[in-house]
């Protein structure tokens, strides 16, 4: 499987997202994904399933050090003392001594990064976190984060799929040397109905979901598609084997539209760059 460089680590470029997985099914899906060949599992405190994710990892016949595990902490716990407590709670629920990647889930509108990021640095220094990063950060937030954090900002996990206009953010991140991770890479199923993606998929004996993921990987990103069924695990993973032509990538680039953003909650969303 391809991987993206994060500092001295190699993060598997295709992972399993666990957002809105049904309670009681998450552990089995995580176990099945690891058995299928996935080596990257993404969760968050807000998902309410860290315990099941941890159980799935323990149930799998895969050593812990071969699983890249990510979790995230919401802004309501970004003050220094609470962020540290939140990280410790995640480790306990996940049943692990460390997470590979810990993200600030959204930028806080109340707590400055100068309070939160030094705690993230300290968690890395203590070995509880291997790499630290952010999610849903704008260019301005990233510029501040890179000036505050002593360790590299390992990634910015953002909504990314063929329909969302993220060119300005992507260009800025490339200039800063910050890799991107794509959540909602299937645009919550919208990619399945797009004629361009269907046409390209037919040429590769694939489906539109696989083409959307392959497009993200071709741009050097990490894709984290979520599935609720065992049957889709293998096809999603197989997207890593699809090689798109420059013309196909350009055609998919052209699907971006001003109203393409899907996830922008009023309580936490920043002023987006596009």
C-alpha cells in the first residue's frame, strides 16, 4: 500500500474511517479491515467508539506497532489541563499506551493555539503520541500552528473529494510541507451518482468510489473512506491499485463547484479559505 511521509513515519495512505459506525459493529469492522490488509484506523472522541475501535485492534491478528491509529479531540477540551486529560482518556478507552496521530479536531474559537499545542508537544515528548496534527484548519490557523508547535504539524485532516473547492488550501499546505488527509472522500455517497466518475470507473473496471479515492491518492493525500459493510472493505482498499491518467485527473479536478462543501457545522466551522 502506498504511504505518505509524516516526519520520520510512513502513514498508510488509505485508512478506515469510523465516523457514524453503528454501536456494536465497530469492533468487528475494524478487526475485519485489519484482516483485509488495512493498517490505518481513524477515530475521534466525538465518534463515541474509541473503546470499540481499541477492541477491534486487539481482536485482530496484527501487532499494534503495525497499525497506524488516529484519534481527535474537540475544541471544548482544548484548554491545557483538559486537553491533557482528554488525551489520557482516549488512551484508556483505546486500550493502548500511545496513539500514532493525535489531532485537534476543529480549531477552537475560544482557546488559543499557544495554550493547546505545547501540551500536544509534551504528549509527543512523553511517548503517548507519535505525531501531532490538526483537522479543519484554515491557512491562517496552519500558519499559527507551525509557528507555535515545536514538532512538525504532521497533517491537516480536511473534507476533500472531487466536488469541494480546496485548491487554495492545498497549495498553501504544499508550500508549508504539511500533508493532507481526506475525510468524506466519497462526498457522503455523492460520487456514486456522478457521470464523469462513472465513465472513468468503467474504463478501469472499477466503481466511482474507487476512482474518487484513487484521485486523492494520486494527489499525494491520505484517504479515509468509511464503510458500514464488510463487502466494501476490499473494493475501497483496491483503489490504491488504480492508476489514473493525467487527463482523467484533470477531468476530476473540473468537478469542483462552489457549493461542494458538505460539512460546515455552525458551532465549530471557521471562515473557510474557499
